[in-house]
């Protein structure tokens, strides 16, 4: 939870810079060819954004997913991180697998966002003691109990991943 909270804080500028009426708290991009999901019906809002491509920062007008509710945005983000193969390192770096929020933030660097300092910025946000985001992270014992397993590794065994050809 601390990583997701930090992403929401960063992507929305602490709630000051949302993407119009899109209810998009996580900055997820959208394009007409992206497959619809249980939480996203294919609506897109175009907005100006700063991105880093080939090491150069620039301003671009890009499509962002538009959601019916903010909860749909959060759920779709969770679905993406849990199911899409490009986020396997981030999943494996998380507390569910004996990792840490710090390792998970580092694994999102260059994969979730184009910003060169994305992972470090997330760590600064959730580690800042006044935010206290880490209070929401479960302990390894809680995770194992939720999944009814002896070890964290058993909790992820057999999980299917979304193939690149399904174009999220």
C-alpha cells in the first residue's frame, strides 16, 4: 500500500493536478487499441504531460484512461501491476515475496513511468515520516495468513500473467 499511495501522491501532485474529469489517480495511459478491462471501459482523456524519452525530457499531449470512479482507477492499476508480465520484477520485489517497498519502487523505475528519478521519488514520498505511508503495509506474517500459505513464495505459485499480445 505505501508504494501505491506514493504513486497516487506523485501522479496527482498530492491531489492538486488531476487529469480533468478522468478520475485517474495513477496516471495510467490509454490508447484506442488498449484492451478494455473490468475497471476501464476504453474512455480516454487527452492531456499535456512531461515525459522522458531517449533521456530527454519533453512535453507531450497523451491519452490517459478515464474511469467512472477513482476506485476503478485504483483497481485497474492493481490489476495491471499484478497481471502484466512487464511488472514481474515489481511484484517479486514486493513484501508478498519477502521484498520491501523500497525494492518495489526501484523495480518500477523505467517500467511504470518514464521519469529518470521515479523510483527514488516514490521512496522519498513513502519514507517521509510525516506521511507515514508504511503504516499501511502488512507484515510478512499477515500476508502469509491472508493467502493461507506457509511461505510467501507459495502465495504466488500458479498465477497467470497477461501476455504482451493482449495489449493493456
